[in-house]
């Protein structure tokens, strides 16, 4: 764990040296805060949740909960709202997006070798469009808490 935190610190220092104003961006702050929180709190939370849930479920849920809770202060401060359903949406969408990344990478690799097979990218495009439509459909004020 100490080595992971050291390398995270090294990466953030290199990023800050390349672009010093990057430390003031929301993306930088959220990325490193969530990364350090995941390294630090996922295992303890998993152990605590394993008293309530089976071990596999506790190990599966703990990174999502840690990411949500650690990003909450910056999200509330910068954006002024919070989506309590984001944990659920992340649990549903992160595995699907992982599959989309693999499909996209493979299809790009295959199309670079055999350009006539460009339709092989179609499944990844369809899944991506469905995810975008789903996110657009749930993007309503009913799913967020404002001015907490």
C-alpha cells in the first residue's frame, strides 16, 4: 500500500511539474483523491461489509462505496449536487463499459490489419449508443440531490 501511494504521489508531482495549474482542476483532484481512497479504504471497508454480506459481495461493493464517499465532498462543493443513485449506476455500467473497451480495442486492431472488416466495430458502437441513451434518460432532477 505504501508503494502504491508513493507512485501516486510521484505521478501527481510529475503532472504538476508538466502543468502546474492542473492541480486546481476538478478532474485532477477527483482522480487522485479517489485513487488514494481506493488504495487506503477498500480493504477495511470490505472487511467491515463482510460481517453483513458474503465476502464476494463485500469485495465487489466496497470499491464503489469508497469511490462514491471519497468523491462526495468535491462533487458537492464544485457541482452543488449529488446523485445517490450513482453507486447503483456504476455497479451496472462499469462492467459493461469494460466490455465495450475490450470490443473497441479488438475491433480497432482487426480493422488496422484488415480494413474491409470495419463493420466489426458495430457491436461496440451499438452498446455505446445504448449506454448514452440510458444516461440521457436518467439525467433528470429526480435522481439528484441539490444544495446539500
